[in-house]
């Protein structure tokens, strides 16, 4: 597929003659990905295919255990909507409809049209696995292909031409080439060009925007209605900052939606481009009220970071808040492979500096992972005398403060003011996740010392933190979270933060040494980010972000015990009783 013209809907099938023939046929048929939004009939067909992956699926039709196909445990995604008005329930249905469009767009960014892959898979289990992974590559196994005929997943997914090298991109003299909301394509002469999202996916985005505007008319909270209108405008203009600002100003809305191109994890070539996703959310008002007080501690915690003053000179926004939600629907990037259980947004550094961020704890999804995965892992790998420290409040707090910790540290380098994300390129996501994990534990420690965390003891957080490393390492090196946890496991091991019984293979936390390791790793990551030190970031992840033989043997024990790696959701309007 070394054609000079961009064929943006063609999936990558490395090293096979059939792939070249398929590419030729698709070129001749004039079905470029960039014009996918114009093909209404094809879009509707794809919607039906993707809908079958996200709407209600009876338990009897779930993936049968077989090799890798058993790593996801199905969980019904539900919540109590009994107190909502008819307008609110109708609005949730519309938000789910808009989310399905984001789902289709993420397929295009990650692989290509869903139909081109799914229609050709006869094995029901393999087809379901492809739906979960949004393509033929196993996201929790370093993106290894699981369908015959496919080679490695392109690091740049479908954001860049398949034949583009890093060197060609770096040498390209083009303003905005590192933009969040554009595809890189080739023109008729084979030269690189930018194609904004709102042009590439024009028809789909107009449809999603129209749905959001209809939903705004049903909103009972004026600020939420205004946000929906601004978000609709953003989808068709790629100007998301005004809607991000409005989202930060909302305080009283019970229903929420996070929708659009948001995270850059799918772009593993440079971590520049963002992927479409959506969450439809219902706020747990009682839990949120309990969490509200913690945002006020951010400036004090920033000042106490264990790093030189210049690396903590930025002041986190004072308008940050914490809330707990039940998720009603996942779509797109948020639904691919491992499922998100907490959110820290917006990602726009200017919005963060002006208003901080909102931290959304996804309580029902979090509980599912704790019950179905973390507790069983602990029964195998955590020493018996420390298992009483594995608690849901500790898991919730560790996860929550991971998201809060994204707002700590530094957003722009102390060297030249470049955004850290751009300075650290493809290492930025894994390093940022590593920072959030370790500073989250730092925050939990300091708040326990201040007496602000009253439930449980600090040892609960430390042992649960260790068990969570094993959970996240299983996501593989292709996941920023998996890579970050590999790095932290090896760093903690060198620092003696835990011990492993050679006879039982069970791990125990060394409380004092874990505190020291936490402080040292915090200082190291914050310094690398502040300096924009790409070479050091790459060295840290390359040397520490690996799974050694001993750890692999322990992870194999989890597989032998049939402990799932992650959850997959049975979700949709029928599950929620909205049909």
C-alpha cells in the first residue's frame, strides 16, 4: 500500500498478497476513508454492526472461553434511572445515539470500517474479540494480530499514511502538523498534507452535532444545555476549547456526557492525534458530595512535591472538582480493550491552567473490576497476611487520586516552555500515567497524614496499590497504563518496596521502603517531564517498562487460574430500560 494517494479506510494487512489486491480493489472502487462520512448507506450498515457489539447481548451469546478469547468477563452496565424525568430519559437515549457515531469514527481511526473486518470473520468468538479490540490486533497483548494475514499494527494507526516515516514527518515544514484534530494524508503528488477531522468525517460529525443540539433542548440544567450546544459546535469545527471551558463551569447537572476526540493513546507514533470516544454518565450525588473537599488541597500538595521549586512553579487550577458517576454507555476509544474507570479532563493545558480539571470516578465500572479481577489476583499473588488490606475504599481512593495527580507537576517544560506532551513525543503518555500513579499514592499518603482520609489505614492503599500493578501490567506494553506499571514494578523492585516469597510466589509490601520508592520515582518523573528530556524518558521506559521472566511466570499463574484481564460491557438502551 505505497500508493501516493491516501486511502484512509483501508486496514493494514502486512506482508500478504491478498492485502495488496484488496488495496487495489478499494482504490479502484473509490472508497477512501476520508470520504467515509459521505457514504450514508455504508455508515448505517456499519452502525448496525457496531451496535451489535455495544447493545444488549444475552449472557448465552458471550464469548466462550478459548485461549485469548476468554480474557474479558462480560458485565452488565446498568444504573438506577428511577428518579429521572421522561425528558432526562429521552435525553440519555439521544446521547447514546451520538455516542454510537463516535464509536464508528474510532473504528475509522484505529482500523477502518468495521464491516470490512467483521463481515469476513466466521468464528463468532473471534468476531466478538475483534469488536472488543476495534480491529484484528489484541490490545492487551502488545497489539499482536490474532487474525491470519495481518501484520503488526501501524504505530500511527490510521492517523498517518502507512508508508510515512518519522524522519519524513519531522522534516515536513508544515504549520500545525502536531495538531490534535487532523489526519496526515498524501496529496495527488504524494506529498504530506493535513486533513482536519471536521472535513474528513464531515457527515457523521454533522449528524452527531444535530443529535447533541436536540438533547440540549431536553436538558433540565441550563449550564449542561449550553455545554451540549457548544460541544455540537466543536464537533463540526474542531475548536473544543470553548466547550471545555463550559464543561468546567458545570456543577449541578446530574447527567453528563464526555464526547469527541479526546485522548492521544491510539497515536503510538507521536502521541499527537486524538481519538473519538464517548461516556454517557449519571452522577452519584451522595458520593460526589463526600469527594468535593479534596480538590481544595491541590495547591498545598503541589507545593509539597518532592522536587526542586522550578518543577512545581505552576499553580493547579482552583476550580477543579471531584465527582462519582455510574457509566451508562461507553463508545469508541474508551470502550476499546481495557476499560477506563476514572477520567481526568480536559486535556487542554490552557484550560487546566485556567480552571483545573474535573476528575470523574466511574463507580460501577470500578466496582466490577475490583470484584471480578483485583480480588482474585490478590488471592494468588498477595501474601495471605496482607490480603485484608485489599479493600474497595483503598482501590477507589488510589484510582481517584491518580486522576487528581494528573493536575499536579508541570505542563510546560522549564527549558523552553514547550508542552511536555510534545517534548516527550511517544513516551509522553506512559510517563504521564506513571506520574499520575505515583503522585496519586503520594497524595493519599499526605492526606492520611493530615487525617483527611478517615476510612481504612494507609497500609490498605499501599497493598492495594501493589495488587493493582499486577492488574494493569497485564494490559501489555502497547497500553500506556501497562507500560507505566511495568516501569514502576521494576523500579519498586530495585528499591525494595516489596518482597517476594520464593516458595509461594506471594508478594508483601515493605511500608517504609515503599514510601522511599514513591518519593524517589516522583522526583525522577517530574524532573524528566520538566526538562522535556526525551532521551531520559525513552531510556527509563525501555529499561524499566518490560516484564522479566519471574514476573511473567507470576502473570502466567493468573492466566492459569482463569482470572480475567478486563471487563467487557453488556450495555445499551435495552439494558437501561429506555426502549
